[in-house]
């Protein structure tokens, strides 16, 4: 068999790495000049969410709109249910320049821009519109640049999955009602400290383990948004949905700067603009779905509790103090016009 020269193998590996296909003139970079008319840029969108989650449909809408607007020159394929691996693994691939995007959050991104984790703090925003305002502040723009400096390009910060609530088998109307209850929460410091401040004992574990853990009484409950609660059938093992609305669950979509920088400027613009548009439409879909899921869960036996939100907001101050976020929060609120 005729041997393939090593230089050819290296060149082919480079094409695979950057997710490009096709032939034609050499790519002219992202200086704003016309894109290569023959080259196609492929992007794999990774998420832990399963196919039934409304956000996955929104990812596919984003992919469709990008494909149409780019004339088929950007192809996005959505991989749900962790088909491409854990979020951490996919983030590492993105940092190396692989053509992957991943749904992530402020807790994970705090590893690369420390203070961005404030977006996941309790009651830093009260609704989706405030969440968008937070991501448009001058302070948040600094975090965006910090991420770029660390090899991460955010396409959007506002993929919303609704407010998170405490789910327990005893009613919760005030922070004191969570005392002694073992509550599952993600392991990032902002989540752990917030759960403690709001009265619970935080237990870090994977979301897929929550159902069995509650059923076996290894934990006393969890906190989560309606889309996740419903799809995981937690209404079968949890009695009360306590609508604390303590987190407005914001997700980000990121790609690696190495891959992004290889796109022509016009394709960069299409990718980011369509991602933001899709995130805004997704928020409407998620909020409607959350209301519908809540009604179904009540029909299946869950009871809704409307807690004292102001009491929880007061309790949340301890988390801000513990993480040295008080001054930063007030600064961001000033930039948002929120008092």
C-alpha cells in the first residue's frame, strides 16, 4: 500500500479539528472580508438535557435559522442527553479548538472568570427581563472579555430555564422550615452557600440520582426548575413544590475561541445574533411549559406552597456576605437601575 505522507495526515487532522469541510480558496480569517464560498463550518451542540426538554427544540431552531441565514455554510447538529460526554469534557474539547458548543452556567464558568458566578446567586434577579439586563451591564462585559482571554467565547448568556424552587415532603413557608433538611443542589460554591443561607443542608449529587435519593430518604428534597422536576417525575416522590423562586436559572452557550476565531466575521455575527434571538424565544416557550407542567404535577398530587419571599431574600444576604459578593451585587444593581 502506498504510504500517505505525514504532512498530509497532519493537514487532514487540522481540518477535522476545526470542523471545516469543502474546497476552494484559502480562508481569509475574520477581518470582515468575504467568506470562502465553498467551505462549510460544522458545529456540534452538546447538552445534558434530554430530547423532551423544550430547550432542545430551541437549540434545533437556532441551528435551522443559522443554516438558512448562512446559506448552508454553518451546520449545527444538536446532541442531547450527554451524547458527546460530560459538560466538563466538552468544555475541555472546546478549549482545545474542537468544533463543539456546550450549554453551561455561571457556576462552571466561574472557574475561568471568578465573579461571573454572581449570576447564579439567590434573588440577584427576579425575572428573565432582569436577567437579560444583568448580562448587558458594563461589569458583565468585563467578565465576557475575561472568558475570551481564557479561550472561551460566549454566544449567549440568556438561555433561560425558569425559576428554581425547593421541593420537599414537608411544606416550606420560611427559611426556618428548611432547617435540618438535606437538600440536593449543584456543587458550585454559589449554589452550596446559597442553599445553606436559605436554611437547608446542601448535598451535592448528580440530578439523575435525585429521584432514587429522595425515594430512599438519603436526602429530604432538592431545588430545581419545573422543566427538570416534571421531566424527572419527581412529583412521584415529592409532595410539596415550594415556590421560593430563589434562582433565575440562566444557562450559557459557549464555543472555544480557537474555533470561533477561524470563522469569517459575517459568520461570527450570524452565529451570535441567531443564538441570542433563539434564547429570547426559548424563554417564552420555557415559561409557558413551566406553567403547564406545574398544573399537571398538581393534578398528580403535588401541593403548591407560596412562601414568604421577603424572608428568603433577607436570609440570602448571608450567602452574599460569605462569598464577598455584596458590593459587587450592589454595583451591578446600580448599573441595571435596580434598587
